[in-house]
């Protein structure tokens, strides 16, 4: 693993950029991509203002540019953009204006569903949980089909939450794999819960054959928010790649200025 394409700084819910870079260097990486949360439209869960990279990306760009001479790492100026189906035009406008080195498209919420907290599902019936998960994969397929993003983030996020875990079906992974096979978008193996609630990477390694069948290849992201997470998750991702023989692709961000 040479590059971690998914890490957060204080421009969203992560840690100071120099500390994240030092951890990436110590983990033996050649490159790290800062993918702070970017939410283009107001969402009913109120996260637009908390993660306002739309307003702050230029400041963060200056901070990245100031830091680049101080490291041998390739540091990417990137973003994790929440995909919202009815905001594709606004998203395209922002991405055209911002010219990030690359973007991760992630489904964090869809319609009335929030996939970042389990609290809303504790009292849900089995059918309601399945409906929430199915809606998630609908949105993932739409995000891939939109061709807005370079990378598809944590493609089975509901697995992180106990009430929704186990409600994804092989057919869900297969339709995501089919969409990816027809798309320029590349999925990531995400280590965001590799030591925590889930105890494994996304997508479920048991489903990898659905992607292999269609010759889909992956990039790697630790989804780290602290230096300690980079330190622990880089070796964990290396193990996942080795244990499951994950097919990787060399990812070339579009507009790297070093
Ligand atoms: Zn995410
Ligand atoms: Zn993330």
C-alpha cells in the first residue's frame, strides 16, 4: 500500500494536517489524500454547516500548498462528497469550480435515511431495516451512474451499524459491481471500522468475488480522522489486501500540482 486516499483533517472532523502527514510518513506511505467532508446542499440532518468544505476548500488548499515543501509525501487536495440524488447539478458545479485532485463520492444519507448513526433504527422492524439498506444501495448505484466521482466510498456503509448489519444481500453487491464495471468510478476498500464495531474492512471481503467476476479493481482508504488511526489502519489494510488478494488499481488523480 503506497497511498491512503481517504483521510480527514480539521477542515471536517479529523486532525491537524501536519500531524496526519507525519503519521502517513511513519506508516511508510508515498501519498496521502485529504478528503474532508463536503456536503453541497442543506440536508435535513444539519451537517452542511458542520462540514462546510464548500466554503473552506480554498483555505485548506493554501494550507496544503504551504505544507507540501515540508514533506516527501505526495499530498492530494481531495474531498469526500456526500452524494445526493437530486443535487447532481449543484454537485457538478461545485466540483467543476473546486478542481479537487480527485473526489470520493459517498452515500451518507438518502431521503429520510441517515446511515451515519444507528439511533434511528433501534426500534425498526426487519422489513424497515431491509428497506433502509435497499435504499442505500439504490443511492450507491445512482452515485456510480452519475459519473461525478473518481472513487466510490465505503460502499456498504450500513454494515457499520448493528441494527442494519446483515441486511445487505449478495444481489446488492452484484448490482453495485455491475454499475462499477460500466463506470469510470473506482471503489475503495475502506478501513474506517476495521478495529471498531465492525472489525473488518468495507466492502465485506466475503463479497469480493462479486467484484472480481466483473473485473472491478479497488483503491485503498483508511478513512482516518486521527494520526493514531493511520498508524493502525495502514497495516490492517495491507493485511486485508494480502489475505483476500484484493485486485488494486493504480489511481492517477487528475490535477496534481506538487
Ligand atoms: Zn464517509
Ligand atoms: Zn470519510
